[in-house]
C-alpha cells in the first residue's frame, strides 16, 4: 500500500512525492471519457505538474465534464453565462461597474439601451435599495492591498471582478428564491479574497477562475448545513488527531499559561480560508490538490501536520500571543515534508481509503 511505500521513501531520505510522467496524463486526457478513478489515483500517488493543475481542478469541481467531446460546448456556455452576468451587473450598477474584462471575447453581446431597457434598469435600481444589496467592487472595501508585491495589479482587479459577480449572483438568486450560500461575512471577508486569489493564479483566465470558485463554494454549501458547522467539524477532527498523535503537545497548547482555544485562535482562520490566508503558495496548492480531488477532511490532517512541524518553534515560546501569531502566519515550510507526513497520518488513520 502507499503508506508503506512512502515510509520507505522517507527512510532513505526521499522527502517528496514522485512526479507523474507527463505521458501518463497526456494518455488520460486523450480518451473521450476521462477515467475519474484513475485521475484520482494519480493525484493521490504523484505530484501534479503545474501545467495540468487547472484542467484537473476544473474536472473535479464540475466546471468541465468527464466527457471530453462536451468541453468546447461547456466552455462556450460558461463564457456566455459569465458575460451575461457581467452585463446584467453593469446595467443594474452602472456606477460601480468600472472593470472591463473582454479576454478573447469577440462580438460582444452588448444590447442597445432603448426606453424599455431604461425602465427596467430603474426598476432593478429600486430593487437594490429595497433589498440593501451589497456588491463588492472597491479594493478598499475588500481590503485588497493593491500596492502589495504579493498581489499584482491585474490579479487584484480580477479578484475584485469575481467577488463582485459572485456577490451579485448570490443576491440575484435570493430575489428569485434560489438557494445559494453567501460567503461574504465581515469577519472572514479577507479569507474570501484569499480563496479567489488562488483560482486567479491557477486558472488560465478570469472565466475559469470565476466558475472554479463558484463550484468550489457550491460543493461545500451542499455538503454542510452552514459554514460554522463545517469549521467546527474540521476543528474537532484536528483535536482528535493531535490528542492521538501527541497528547503531551496538545496538553501544552490548551493548558495555562498558553490556554489556546483551537477554534477561535487559529482554526477559524485556517479552515475558513482553506489555508489560503496563512500558507505560501507552493504548500497551499499541494493541499488544495487533495481538498479539491477528495475531501475537506484532508484539511484537518494537514492542520495537525502543520502543528507538528511548528512544534519546536511553538514549544520555545511562552506567550500565547506569540504562538497565535506564528500559527496565523507560519514561516515558510517544506511543502514536501508537509504532504508526506499528512499522507502517512491519513493512510494510517484511514487504511480502507488507501489505494
């Protein structure tokens, strides 16, 4: 089983997953019907090349079908719906719609504004005021640091556009009675930006990034009653794992003078952003490969391994504040070590899932 294979590799000093040969993925994607089980096996066993990550994520998130012949049609439909949503947002909120994304778009479906259109626009504006719709379009409102070297100007504009459109779509769905999950909450608004940013970086264009983000949220909305339930479940799994693996370390964290409250002090930030708010991109992408392809439960296993990796530094601190700071913004870690350790613990805890 993979668990013994990984343990052997670690014993001989091989601290990373082997990289899958490109020919294996090429062969998989040449088939008319993508073998999802085989794809998941590759993701579980091998490190995914960056040039295949976006395609794999789109398939696993449901942005693309496993039927390859439908990809062109689906891509066209996704693009049309994106532009329709974008145009609707501009009509209803003309003053707030300064961003213009026409990537590879030809023959724009801009409609001529006649008197009837203007009347409908005024009616929609009144709906906005009545329902207090909040469409996020301003960098300052979203707390995006546009001067930061970590977020390029074009990247931050795409983040604003995706956030605006998703917020608009949510409120539009609520008006017509369609169930949808509202991800924007004041206390975790920054985490929303961090999640969107990952898809902006990985995907080839803003349309793919928007749909990957939308599907990512929808999947989790259907899986959990609400976000708080999700976060508390993941925190409970993390605590159980740490108690099982290193009880002394767990007792150190929760006992005076440290007295950490896992959920409030760091798990809320970790899990609500899927680690996007605290980890560097190389480690983050490898974590998301597992979250997207398999289960959010992997977050708890990555969390316990992160705590174990940070143990020497944390144990050297005596202040609760210092420990919380290092947990919320961990130093750069070896992402390969994080993945290898996580998979070992997961395989030992879930032997029936090991392929």
